[in-house]
């Protein structure tokens, strides 16, 4: 059964056709660079797949840029090696290690695409909190002051907290308006 939502794939020339073939049930679009991905991504995309080689400044920086643009969508990373134990893999919905088989790839995309907006926001929040903690360990308080990535993380975390608090307030108002 074809899926109506779009999957955006940032892949090298050699893999682009393979991913599109594997995603034949999806509306998929393949781009060849992180810059092209950033200019093409929209909030309605079901999931984003990124090969590590395509992210010119690294997948972490690409993820930071997606966060800065408030693109709360599941991100699947495809690379040759498992992520380090530094927690970087936690920032992404899924981290797939090559060589890939079609079925696990399709399953990862389907699982990511089926995540609710709330689940994606929670994952984004947790990954940002983990990144913020890592930056706090890595940088001195002086270095954190005015550090672009750190500041964007703090700002985005505040936005996500505000959005969650507003949703809770709305729910509380609805519940208080109805007698139990």
C-alpha cells in the first residue's frame, strides 16, 4: 500500500537509486548534499534519511541546523560504523550501519514515519538535553556564553518546554470545564 507522506533522503550518487527502489511504496525525494536537504526539507516530511558522507560538516551539525530551523522530524542516519559511545546516536531516531538490507531499512523508515508529532518532539527534547549536557561538560561557562550551538540548544529546549506547558494548560482547562 503506497504511503502519501514524503521521505527525504540525502544520499550519494551510488546509493540514491537503491534507496528510491527500497522506498517504492513512499513518495521519496533524493538530494545529494546537506545544503540541498536544508533547502528542500519541509515540516510535512514523514522522515529524513541521511548518509554520513553527505553531511559535509557531519551529521551532528546537520541535526543542529534542522533543530535551529525547528524541523521536528525523525532523522535516520546511515553510516559505515556504529555511533561512538558518546551518545551521538541518541540524537537520531535510528542509526543504521552498512551494509544494509532492504527490509530493515524499510522498517526503520516506516517506524520513524509513524511517530506522532508529540513523540518526535519528545525525542528532539531528549536529544537536545543530552547535547546540552555534553556541551556543558565540554565547555567552560565562559565558553558557553555566546556559543552559537549551545545557545540554539537552550533556545530550542525552551521552545519545546513552552509548547509542552501550553498543551498541558489547555488539557487542564478542558478537564476542569467538565465535571468528573
